């Protein structure tokens, strides 16, 4: 035996770690690697390991950051060359993670976008193979790439429906989260007159997903599974903040920037034209109910987190007169479209001076 890997349940201080490693070398002539929670948490975000968090920690696809790199970085070209020269297909979680990173790079990088059809072919192999979880994650990535990289939904609306259909009977929070994100992308595409869906279908699917999440929330004991309960409440709140699509005033074709232009404007820090909040009604009361439950739950579960994701919801603990208070503010009323809206959506008052009596 030349090397021992040990995964302790508790954190080990650096000084103690070094003493143990020295003792292992001097006494047993073996190398000792210690992987406590902090070490593992630092490793999982790495590009070649994040698939482990997806597969075993139920990490939603939207929480995986895009790789930041210069145009045509070495890792991009080397991966593309390796795939072109491969002796056979390798359809594993790690391989999908590798393809995903390169697909996203080709989607958002102007120079690499010429390779996008090729990467769509590679990610399509995971879908064609039929492996349930991998295929669903690959479908998510294909929708994102076609929408953001080609300003289209041609050929991928079936992917959206497949993910949502799989999520409706599922108990997996990450899959429900992915379905919620794709449904929101689909609604944004409908605003741009892309795809074949209609407002009634979007609303119906939103309500069905909300019903499923509500069932899971009621069946989850917060004392036993606080993180799962919090994650479900997060998904429920963001589903409530999907517009009531049949009531949305749809802009004329061409009035909004394309998905590709929106991404470019955001990255440049410029203002993105959006649909007025007044013409995109949402179920604010239901969302606030979920958020209040979520804020109450966070300290019990030892969870410290700021929700500022695609739904635009920001939660923070506040202190009022020395007593712990709760405040949930709906911010960045854009659904990924870049607007800013800090007023209470129930009474139109400022969050610090609500007129509706709610803790907005």
C-alpha cells in the first residue's frame, strides 16, 4: 500500500492534517490524503468534477457556472480535437460535463459559435442513448444552446416538453428546478415570437409544476430535511413568479432584442429593453407566502443563502427595533431580461414603506 485516502465526517484543522500526514509517512511509509467537507466543497466546482455534484447532490443545471475563458482557449480546442479523433462514444456523466462546458463556450463566444452545430451533435448523442438522467440534462443544455446561440427553438421544444413531463411525477428537486427554468425560457421565447407554444400551454404547465412542488413541500418534514424543504420552497416561489402568460401583453415581433443580443448587452453591462412589469402579471401573494416560509426556515436548517437567480428574487435577514424581522423583496423584475424593479408589486409602494400591510 502506497497511498491512503481518508474522508472524515468532521473538518480537520490544517496543523492536525499536516501532523497526521507526517506520521503516516514516518511510521508507515505511506502518503495520506485527507478530504474533509471543506476540501471536497472546494473540489466539486472544478470543471471536470462538477458532474459529481449534479449526479449525487442533485445540483440543478442552472447553478453550474459557465467557464470564463478567452476566445478559443487551449482546453476548448483540445477537447474538440479529442472528440473528432475518438475511437468510440463515451456516454458518461463526466463526458457530458466536458461536452456541456464546451457547448456553452460555443454558444456564448462569437468566434467559437461556428462550432455550435458540431457540439449540438455531440450533446445529442446523450439524448439518443436514452439514459434517463443524462438525457434530461443533455436536453436542458441543447435548449439553452439553440435558444441563446441560434435565436431559435427549432427542434428543441420537444426537449422542453420531455424535461417537464419527467419532472411532473418526480421527487427530484433538481429536475423540477430544471423544468421551471426551461418553462421560463420557453415563455421568454414566446414573447419573442419563437417556437410553437401558446400562452395557455405555458400557464397550464406552470400550474401543474406548482401543484407537484406543493405536494412535495407538504410531504417534507423540515426538521428532518431542512435543505430539501428550503430548495422546494425556492422552486415554488420562482414558479409563482412566472407571468400569467394569457394575461401578458405580447410585444410585436422584433420589438425585443434577440436572446443572443440580450446576452451580449448584459455582458457589456448595458440596459436591456424589457416588457413592462405592468404587462407581465405574476402571482405575487403566493410567491411571498413561499418566501416567508423559506426565510423562517433558513436559520433552522443552518442555511445561509441569497436567492438572486433567474427569478430575480432576493431574500435577506433584517433587524427592526432590535428584533429579528423578515423581508422578501422582488427585485430585478426581468425573468432574465435585465430590468430593475424595487417597488412592492402588491401595492406599488417602496419596500421600506409598504402600503399593503404585507411584509414586502
